């Protein structure tokens, strides 16, 4: 098809030339010194066109000859740039292939080629990527001294400027991850704190912060971070609930006095305060610190909606109340009666209500409930022992020493 087009164009040119130049009778006279030369106009036009073509070709050839050194330099620079890019891609491939020694060598070769390539010297992002791959490979090889030296070189590149923010943030995140691998949580937290607010809220940054805060035993900070991760849907709902619950309980166990426990409870997210296992553990901690009234105050909302709770959650709430019945007021009696009527078949509820009745010295109601609790095989041993000891205290008040001995023996026999 292309040949046909050229043939048609050739015919067109021939027709135009024959039409234009055929009847042309013009004459061109050239005088030079005492000589005169006459040329037909057609010949003169052809000679001029050929001369212009020759001159242009000569000029282009001379320009190409004079620019040969420059083009040779550009070609060599292009080869070095391609070699550096190839070395960087090789380092990346080797790194993801877990051949870290080869990856480090390839990254070092890429950086060495960059130093010899003027066009790449100003490419700060190339330098950052090369240093990151080299430092990451050294980290995997457990060469911490050279890794830290490479990181210091990377920080120098970043300080000079010309690097996109994403590269700098990536370097800090990787350095924080490496610090966690080294069990250096304070260093990881320092690097994460230096991140911009938007980057610090990213999922990866929050994951690293969660690991670091757990490593340095800061359960409250870890709880807040885990809450953010849960809001970002970084965990499944079940995993998120279990993690948040465990962190909240860990924070509660770290409270050493009542004031600290109260401040900690106020700092909890409302969702954590509405979690029955967390509230139960807070109540147990408050009872252990000598403030059962605070424990009952935290448990009261759950007893008011006891039918809405799952069986396991009711068990935890009931057993927590059993430990903090000391000084329980009469205002609790109506809700305890309602709970007993609704869940009188569940031993934890029976044990808690019996302990509360015993505290209020309602021995007629308490005796039967405590005996049921003490004989319930599914009830935890701690609750069964409390039930038998409460019965022993009742028998002692009644002067029935044989009954006291039997209750104490039953309590001691529980594992």
C-alpha cells in the first residue's frame, strides 16, 4: 500500500513538473568578469535547489561532527543512568526474594553509579530509595551498625531537601519498625511522634505505636491506639473486642490506688465502660483497693439491664458484685430480687444475691441461696469458698460449732 502511494505521488510530481517547466521559455544570464553565461530558467531553478540541498546537508554534517563529543557524553550518562536504575530494580527484586546480601550489594552499586552520574546526583528520591533498600537489607542481615550508619546518611539526604514528603515518612516508618524489631520501643515512639499528624493516623503508624506502647507497658495509650485502629477497621470485630478488652483490663490491673483507678475509669472510652468484662474487672480492682461503693456504682447499670447481657457476661457481673457486697445498701434489694426471679437457675447470680442478703443480715433468704451456690459444681472455686465461709459465719453467730466446722471443711476442700 505504501508503494502504491509513493508511485501516485511520483506521477503527481511528474505531471506538475511537466505542466510548470515544459512551456517555460525564460532565460537567466550570469555575468562574471568579462564572461556571460546563459541558462534556461528551468536549469537554474534545478541548480539552485540542488545547491541548497547540498549546503543544508553540509551544514547538518558539520553540526553533527562538532556535537559528537557532547552526544557521546550524553550517551555515556544515559548508560550510567540506565545501569543505576537497573541496579535499583535488581535490589528491589532481591529484597522481596529474601536474598538480602545480594539486595544490599545491588543497592550499594546503584548508589555508587549515581555518584558518577551527574544527571542522577540531584535525584534525591533515587538516593532515598537506594538507602532504604540498603538499610532494610542490613537490618534483615542483623548488621545494626552499618544499618544505623546508612540511616544517618539517609537523614542527611532528607535534610538537604528535594525529597517528597512520602519518601521521608516512609523512611521514618521503616526506622520505627526496625526499632521495634530491636526491642527499642522508646526509639520507635520517638520516630512515630515526629511524623506529621496525618501520617501518624495511618493504619501502619498506629499498628507500630500499638506495639511500642504495649512493649513499654503503657496500656492506656495502647488502648486509645487500638480504639483508633478498630475505628479504621484494622481488625475483625471479634479480634478488636478481645484486644480492647485485654488492654483495658491490663490498664486496670496497673492501678495502685483508688484515685488512680478513678482517673483511669474516667479516661476510658464510653464503649469500654459499657463492656461488662471490663466493668467487672474494674469493680474487682476497686474492691481490692478498699472502695466497694465505687465498684457497685460501676456495676449498677449492668444490673439494671441484666436480661440484655449474655450468660457469660451476667456471670462476670454477678461474681464481681459478690466481691464488693461490703456495705451494700437497701436500694440494691429490689434489683437483686428481680435478678433472682429472672435468673435463679444461674449459680453466679444466686451466689451474688445470697452474698448480698447475707451482708444485709437477711439470713433466712441468704442461707438457702448460699447453700445452692456452695454446692454448684459449675461455679468458680473462689465463689464457692466465699459462700461456705459466709455460711460458717452465720453458723458461728448462731453458736452452731459443728455447722461451723462442716462449712469450713467444705470451703477448704474446694480446689
